[in-house]
């Protein structure tokens, strides 16, 4: 079976030499296309250029890599900063979040087209999905990254869209509902062997789907994929929801510092300690921002 896997990039990156470049600021009167071209030109001047596999780290990306290796698929990475990346593409260490994208005042679909134009990868995903020899395209990205992809995917011919399996843990866009294999909290319950955080949920669902569904059947219809996935999830219990206390930003940053040695300076472990050991509630995005603030001063 010939397959591709599409995942999204991560906040955690390996910086081997020099500092990570910061997201661009859009100049007054500058078009989105011009801003993207300027950003790409600036990025190409950085002395350190890494492939996605060498740059991105963390459990979520690791699960996607493992899934791709298991099924023998080409891995593509959706980056807010640099568009669609093949495994052999190179980019510098960078900081570019969806907050930065909002500051550029560029709608996700418009930026997606502009950044891929600037990097000469426009239409790369559509081209792969239109490949007659491709059997399956397994996509597992978070809600923000889906905003980048939705327009391109929604405009695919039906023949190409039938190859797509959107393996996720959230309500899909209506245009992609027919291609979705939906996972839920049972993946994090006591009967699951692949529990983790909300940040890596989609990647864990991807790996579970590849190992237990895609590799276990020769019938790759959406109906059969859903049937097999439901059969696996049905006997699994959802997790119990612990009661956690609220904390201010300063209190959370103090806890991050206090447990810095225990977490090894790793965001995912630090969040798990915060929730399970300190008993503090904190949304993933909020925690990521606070963790970066603490790390910058360590």
C-alpha cells in the first residue's frame, strides 16, 4: 500500500547553532504575498538549516514519525511559518505561532497559499493526493492547522478526497466530515496503552489508527476504517476527570521553576507535573506561553 501521512509542526524545536528567528512583522501597505516572500528570503540566510525530522521534537511529532515508519509512508509536516514541508525540506529554527499569524492580519487560507508560493510548494499536497498510485493519505493535525488546510482539501476532486482519512479528536469541518475517523477521550482512559496529553492526542490517535486499523486490513473504505476503529474503542473506558485548582500566571510560572529540575526543562513533562503532582489546572496553549517565558530566563 502506498500512503502518505500529514502531521503538524510543534513548538518544541532543536536549535543547533545560532538563535531561532522570530516571526515577521507585516509592513504597512505590504501584501500578504510580499510579507511571505520577505520572510522566506530572510529564513534562507540563517546558518542552520534543518529537516523537519531534525528540527521538531516532542512526543507528538515522535508519534507521527513512528506511524509513518510503521506503514512505510512519506511524512509531510504542516508548518504555520513555512507551509507544507517534505521530509527532505530544510528550514531554520524559528518561532512562528498562530498568534503571530493573527498579528499579520492574514486569514489562514490566504497565508497558506502565500507561504507555499514563496517556498515554491504551492499545490504540493493536492498533487500528492491526485497521484493515481497513492492509496491512502492519513491526516492528523490540530484545529489551528486544519484552518490552514481546509480550503485546499475542500476543493479536492471527490476521487482524491476519498483517499483522505482525517484522524482526529475534534469535530471536523463539515466539508471533511465524510473523510473523518473520530477518536475520543477513551484513548486516554485506563484501558488505553497510548495515554498522553491533549497536545499529543491527535498524533497518538494517528499512531493507534495506523498500527491497529490501517495495517490490519486490506479494505480501506471509510466505512471499514470507522467500523474497525469503533470496535477497538467500544470496550475502552473514558478517563476519570480529576478536580484541579485554578492558579494565576505568576503562580504557574513559580511552579514551573520549582519543578524545572524534575521536568528536565521539558514542556510536556512540566505540564504533566503541574496537573498531576501540583494539582493545578492549566490549558495547553496558556501553559505553553508561560513555559516559554520561564525558559527564556533560565
